[in-house]
C-alpha cells in the first residue's frame, strides 16, 4: 500500500508512535516483522528526514530482538519469527505511564497531554522564516525529566534511559532544520500521533 492510501488500523498493543505510523502507512504489517526487515524500513524512512539522518540498523535489530520479552524463549521467538509489533505494550521497553502520556493504555490520544508539549516548546523559525512552535534537544530533555519526575511512585529507573532512545531519536529523524537550530515541530508531532503519518517532506520520492 502506498503512503497516500487510506491508513490501515493499528493495534492498541503497539504503543510507539513511530512504529504506529509505519504500520498505518503500510510499510510494515501490524503483527510479525522479521528483524532485518524492520531495521531496513526504519533506516530507509529515517534517511528521508532533514539532513538524511543515519540510524544504526544493527542496533535496531538488537532492540527488536528483546522488544517482546527478555526470556531466552522470547528472544529466540523474535530471532526466528520476528518482532511482534502488536504485542509491544506488554514488553519490557514499554514505560507503562512514565512517559509523555499522549497515548493511553488503549492507544487513544490524550489531547491534554499532547497540548502539554507546548509548555516546554518555544518559537522556532523554519528555513523559509516561518514561525512555529517546536522543541530543540534541550527542551526535549527538560520535558523528559519532567515526565520522569511526575511518574514517581510507579516508575522504573530504566524508564528515564528508555526516553533517551525515543524523543531525541524522533528529533533526529523527523526534526526540521530551522534557521538557527534543529527542532521537532509540534505540528509534525501531532500529525505523527493523531494521524499516524510522517511529515509530507519525508514522503516525497
């Protein structure tokens, strides 16, 4: 299916907005994906971002290997059969409420949490001089720290480390190069979460 076709349904068991967009745009199936294939697709999509960012395919395969569980049986299952995107919510990489909170446990959008991003954002200028709200790396870090702090009582120590592999990577892949800095457009973030699609500039041949 092409990226311009009607987006497909995405399982609530997939809590990652980037992977949800890949499924919705028909780039990967909603269930099992071979490790090499998921790595290839992510590397390809990432390369279409501003500055043609490179992401490590081997590292992506390593993450996918343990994404559904850390037991030898689960790791072997992923190695042989692929990562199950529709079962990631029950896996060890899901932060279970200590993240942004934009997607709830049923993969519904929490509009208040999406709007909350603006508390950490500032005005940015794109390359054409147009102003928009966005997040640079320092602002993303402040947001992640705040998310971790508010999760006191039900967070894991590793959850803060997991955040570093999400929002900063999202900045690298779908971020925009503005006049002064590289930033994550809040409009692009909303499109990713709500409409499950990547910025139009990444969809061009």
